[in-house]
DNA sequence: CGAACGATTGACCGGCATCAAACTCGGTGG
DNA sequence: CCACCGAGTTTGATGCCGGTCAATCGTTCG
C-alpha cells in the first residue's frame, strides 16, 4: 500500500520531528467548510487527523471536477509545491480536524540544520510526490481502460483499503461522500453509479443502507475489479 | 508550457553543470530499440537529444498500455525515482540519441558540494516531478471528460506545441508514432483514431499524408479541443 | 405538511467499440 | 517489371454500454 502516512513521521531524525511538532498547527472544521481555495498562495501541506475531505477544481467550462478524497492520515496540498499556489479547492465532507505543515519544514528554509537534515526532508517530499504520481497512474488506467463496473469495483476496493489504513473497519464503513461526488470522481453519470450500487447489492457483493456500505464478498469484488465479464455473468444464475 | 527542459541546465549553478557534463553519458539507438525495460533497477534519468521515444507498460491482463511519448529536450525515467525501479518500458520510435543522467547528480551523493548545491538539485527534481503530475492531471481530464473528438484534438495540440519546443515546425511535422500507438495512448479504438484523422481533414483543420501532418487551421483545432459541439456542426455546411 | 434535495429506476438514444472488408505501401522473389 | 504478400490504415455495418431525459421515492428541514 502506497498511501502516504504522516510525512513528519517519515522524516526520520528525532530533531526534525521536534521541529515539526513546534511548527505544525491544528484546526477543526465543520462539514462543507473550505480548507483551501484553488489559486490560493501555497504555504504548506495538510494532514488529515480526523474526518474526510474532498479535492476539486473548476475546469475551463466552469464544471466542477472532483479529483480525490482524503482520509485520516493522508496528506494533501502537494499539488501546490512547484507552482506556488494550490490547484484544488479542498472542502471538509464531515466534521474534521487537520494539521497544517509549513512548507519551510521541507525546504529547510526555516531551520537550516547542521547535518544533512534538509536533504532528508526533501527526500520525504519526493516520496510524497512519487506517491501522487503512482496514484494518478492508477486513476488514468481506470478512466481509460475500465468499463463502469470495473471502475466502480476498484473504487470500492480503494476506499475499503484506505478506510482500514485510517483505522476503520475494512468491510463496513460509512461513505463520506455523496453519490454525485462519486460519479463526478469516477467520470460517470450519477444514475450509472446508482445502478451499480444496486447491481452489486443484487449480486451479493455489498450491502447498502443509505451511505452505510458493507462489503459482503471481498473475492467477488476483486473479481469484478479485475475481470468484468466472465465469472460475473455466471453469478447471475448460480450466485 | 510546462514541458521539462534539460534538468542539467535547470540546475543553475555553473559548477553543478560542470559536474553534470562529466557524468552524463550519450547513446545512439535504432528504431525499435529498448532503452529501459520495465522493472529494471533505477539508475538515472534520460534526456532525449534527438529522435522520439515511447513509454509503455503491460497491465495485469498482459495488455500493453502506452503512457507517453518523448520528444527532443524532454526527460523520462522519473517514475523510477522513488520505487527504485523503472515502471515503464521505453523504446525508440526512430533513430535517436539520448543522454543518461546518473541519479547521484540529484541526490548529491556523488559530489557533496560545499555550497547549497544538493538542495538546488533536489529542487530541480521536485520541479520535474511536479511537471509530471500536472501532465498526468491533463491526461486524466482528457480520458475522463472528453469525447473522442476533443481528446484527439487536444492530442494534436499537445504534439504541435511539443514539436515546436523541440525545434520543429509547429504546423507541419511527421508523426513519429503509429496509429495503433496513438489509439492506445488515447484509449480509443484504432478505427476511431483513423476516422478522426479523416474527419479533421474533411473539416479542413489538418492535412494528412501518411504520417505527415499539416495543421491548416489552428483556431478551428483549438475550438475542437475546447467545445466539441456548437461551432463544429456549423462548419459542416458553412466551413 | 409541503418543499427541496438526493437517490433510485425506467425508457430511449447516441457515441464508440467491434466485426468485417477493401485499400495502400514497402519489401521480396519469380 | 510485375506478382505476391503482410502490416498498417481506411472505411463501412452493426451492436452495446453508458449518458440523457424523465418520473418516482425517501429523507430532511423549514
């Protein structure tokens, strides 16, 4: 699993962590609150302590595009590092709490350490960005090569895995985002997503009640994400 | 334009460039030759001096997926930095020449300079990765939200722009890749790509002869990439 | 209770993949 | 020089997935 953990912990040296602990600030947010406005000047990364967040931006045509969701323990704001401003608007999906990590911690500009510390920080940053690239690659594959069923199945797998990483149950959790957000993120119509929820429930793969999701058959879900056709048809009669 | 130029030049300090010039190695390749095999141990970045390259990998189902093309002046191999091995297979599309830049130049491990040089190198690296992320973002948008026509139009725009960056004519060039590669890259069927070539030619937007492409109307092309419906229909009769 | 919003389900249609066939171009051998 | 072949490309015919339009339902809130 390539999910980024707290980059502060990832830094290694105890002194660096101490620096970090001093510089980091905490903040609590209400659902719907905006953390970052796209275009704002970049001044640091954020780590989710609790709650859930959504990244999105508005394309040339004025349409909103959801680019990702952020779970406890995950980091966002990386897209602003090079450009100097954030590219995404990030909003809380629930009552949430997060850490802000000033970027100076990474560049070493704030505390030019005696050792090779700034280098270590930079490397943590590179690792963070590398994770983003790997993640984007997965998403491109989903969008380009998967039909709606596989796309949705792999989305559920991803959510389940990250829920577990964040300390929740892997097989029973509450979806923090609306159907509309899911559809937008997966580049599908809302109706299609809704149909997929129903279809997966009918297949006995998941149970749904409103936003509560239970994964009933992890193997079937994996099969759906990997090979859409063959076995799934059989379940229709034999399942 | 966010295309990455030679990272060695991007480093700034003259001494660093001197270091680079010593460490860099050059290599000539025949069309079809493999530069990097996916899975190989990462040991540096590559910059295209002349010719054209294709990145691809094989997905779980054994299908090839083209992930990008590389033009003179551009850098590839970044995807191996964090993992320690290359994720893509890279092959020459033409008789080509490239530089290999040992990764030690970036980490500073080879020549721990007295000044803040290693930091500058790391920042060049971050800028490089940031460019990759921005590029991936564009591609995700294409795959997720654009129909085949817009996807193809924006592909042509991208190629034209990069051709110009590489010192070729922006409006008349030879496509270095096959229709099959284009289709695979854009996640469309070969037939669809072929039809789009024909359609764009019929609209008077481009001229094609085999792999030679001429962009006849840059504005129309932009319109096709931005808004697929409205104006294009009108051209059918009025164009 | 009624309004507003999100979610579900059905009916229909269009874009693109798939299947299939002809055509072009370059290379090889008779 | 031409016949032949094969890979790559083009063009046509058909079918299916998923988007769009539309109606209903359930939940929440004024």
